[in-house]
C-alpha cells in the first residue's frame, strides 16, 4: 500500500551504494590517510546507513534496525518525509496551531500546504484531511505549542484515512503514549523522534524516524548520502546507555514544570495541561499577551509569542527553565502584571 503513497519516481533514487569493506583495505572513499588533531576525531566516514546507531535504537525499542532512518534532528525528519512522499503537484497538511516547520519545510521543498484548525480541545477533525487533496499530514503528539496529548485511538483514526500520517513525537518521552506501537499495523505511519529534548543533545542534531520496514526503505532513499556527523552519532549512541538518567531528567523537568504552573496560576493566569517541557499560558482579556511579550523582551527575558495564532489567542508559550530561572521570570511577570492591571 505504501508504494502508492510514495512519490512516483522514488525507485529511480535507488542509486548503487558503495561497497564498504569492514576489515580489509578500503581505498574507495577518498578518505584522508591520517588524522591531524586528537584521538577523539575519526579520519573516516561513517555511513551511509548508520547501522550501529540503528541497531542500538532497535535494541532499545525491541524493533529491527530496518525500522529506523537516522536524521539531523526531527526537523530533518520532516524534510525527509516531504522528499519521500511529495511528488510534483502533491501537497501536505497541518492542523493549526502547530509547529511552524510543518508549513516551512514543505514550502522549502516547493510544495503547497493545506491548513486546518484543531478543535477547542486541540484535536484534529480527520475528515477534513481525508476530504482534501493533501497526501500527508504532520501532527505533533504531544502538541507544540498546545502541549496536549492525543490518544492512540485518535492517531489511528487519522491513519484510517489511508493517507500518510507523520506523528512528530519530539516530546513523547514525557508521556507513556507512542505511535511506535502502531508501526506494525500501518505502512502509512511515520514517527519522528529526536535526541534534542529528553536526551539533552539539541546541538548534536540527531533524530530518527521509526516506521514499518517497507516505509523505512523508502524514507532511507529520501535524504542526501553521508548526512550525519561522526561526533553527533557517537553522542547519540553513547547517551542511549543512560536511560535512567534520561528518565530522571524527565521527572525533574515535570516537577519543575508543575511548580512553574502553580506560580503562573497564582498570578491569575490560565495554564493549559502539558505533556511537554513547556507551558501554554492564556492571559485574561484585559491583558495583552503581546505587550507582556514585548515587556519581557525589554527585561531581557525571551518566551515564545504565539498570541497571534488562531485558537491560542492572547497566549504565550513558556519553556521550563531551572527553578531559579523560573523564579526570576515569575518575579518579572508579576511586576508587569501589577503595572498593567
Ligand atoms: N518537532 C517539534 C514538535 C519540536 O517542538 C521541535 C523542537 N522545538 C522539533 C520537532 C525539532 O527537533 P530537532 O531539534 O530534533 O530538529
């Protein structure tokens, strides 16, 4: 079924891969003959398939290495999906309010984007996607900037459209819900993951796509060869051994997030439920979130101004910081609110 969803010329991207000998002489890659600096740095290419990291992820999830595609962060995963599924004239879809690159990255690829609106519970009406000419939809679960969590049942309803559903799980480790559980049942499901959030490696730019083996085979054809940097691969490979530390970081973040929620509520603000490391905050009508955002900037405090987006008008999105950073933020916000009311 996935053959009918990938771009039509996908098979023409199956270029012959170089044979890379494991032990004996490899004089095929025009690699340098030795290092110039340090033992930490390899003078060899890794790739193009990154089997080591894939195997480690496969072990972590109880899947096969064939279920994985390694990307430069989840953003690159979005790009790989566009290249894999969108041929000439094809377009993708999103449900606002959502993560900006679901619009930006298809557009960079020269594709149109159909925009629908999430309902008042931040849930998609999949019928709109089904009835549209869009071939693929991007949905973040948990949502960004909404912070909410869709059930797997809701995700399955999207998959029943028979079109491609890309579930961006950048924050999934903050929940116990993952669409990865569904990849065996749906070839049209693509799950994006990242080492940027709970694995605390945003600068390494490593992510991965999890999908059915058949789908992964096509995704693997859809990125440039040798796109991953060796030091980043190594960092990702090593951090997977620290699952308990990762889980501790998640718990710590959630505790601090809930303290921040209490602090914001004490200022009379509405704080949406969150399954992430940020909070979406709604300001009362008499207070203009945009003005608050500007005033925070003047105080050298940066939050995300989402106040202009339909469905989350007059809201700001606050990332969870350290306790002391949140305390500083709350103190400044309190002063601003006092002078505004
Ligand atoms: N998806 C979502 C929903 C995000 O919030 C983010 C980062 N803010 C990303 C993807 C990008 O992640 P990465 O750093 O892995 O590109």
